[in-house]
């Protein structure tokens, strides 16, 4: 609690970064602790909360930030998803290619204030509704997964035809409409999508789609192919 108090009093801004979205109960616990602390430190904590920001950078299902905003109305909750790679997290943080800030109901001005903190970064800044910001992160990661699976299937075709995949890839990435990246077939010593981020995000987005009574055929196919690819190594 002392560390949390120090963050709030000195920084006037609380970033919440959870390694996996599966640990949402920690987000809830942090929100609850913040509410209790602010209530103790300031009698008029509603006014204080309007000046402070509770920023969620974790990858969470669309509607999460707004849900916590509804549950903890004395907090000002903002979604600000990170777009980092594990191997270059520090560099990616200092050199982002985009900054997306999502506001919950009634907190657009707070989101715009947060955007001012990023004004020195040479990256486009977009302020949107929190659900849109959260969905953007899932769209980006699902697209990266699609690229990896696509690259693996092209690789298999090249293998059968005795074609050098890396040369094909090099020529392919010369197309200005195709951004390089996520075309490595043996990234990290395995095929397919591994690690802690992309697979669980694909699972979460697929499950959410099914809860909405949708049939995400592409997402389910990506997941099925990826499980097969991982078993190859």
C-alpha cells in the first residue's frame, strides 16, 4: 500500500500493466486498492479522481475498461494498450509506431490530457473510445498471427517445389503494400505462433466471438493450424 501511495501522490498517474490478460483479477484488486487509498487520503476523493488517471496498458477484451469504470466510478480509467515485442520492449516503448488512447464514458478530456504526455514521441496519436482502443490491440495481434500462419503455408509449398523460401520472402517484402515482419517460419526455434502473447490473444478473441454467437471461422482455422505447426518442432 505504501508503494501505491507513493505512485499516486508523486506521479499523479497510475499505469497498470499486467503480463497476461488472464490475470484480470489483479486489475480489479489494484482498482479496489486505489479506491480505498484515495478515500483515506482525501475527503473529497471524487474531485481528486477527476484529476488523476488509472491507465490500463494490458491487452484486455473490449469493454473491460468501461466495465471497471462502471464498477469504480470514482476512478478515471483510460485504455492505452501497448504494442511491444518481447525482445525489444524498451526500444519499442521509446519508438512506438502508434499510440492509441481509449476513453471511458465521460472521460474524453482525460484521454486527451494523457495524449499530451506523448507529444514528444514521433508517432501518430489517436484518441478513441476505450472499446475501440482495446479492439485495435486484438486486431493487430490477430493480423500478426495471420501473417505467421500464411508464411508457414507458403514455406511448405516452397519446400515441395524445392524453392528457397527466404529469397521468395525477400522479393515479396519489396512490395510497398506489404510491411516486413512476422514472416519468419522458425522464429524462436519453432514454427507457428508461440510465446505468451499472440496465442492467448487469438484464443481470447475467438472465445469472445463465440460468446457473441458468431462463428469466427478464420480465427478458429488459424488456431487449429497453429497447434499443428507447433507440434512439428
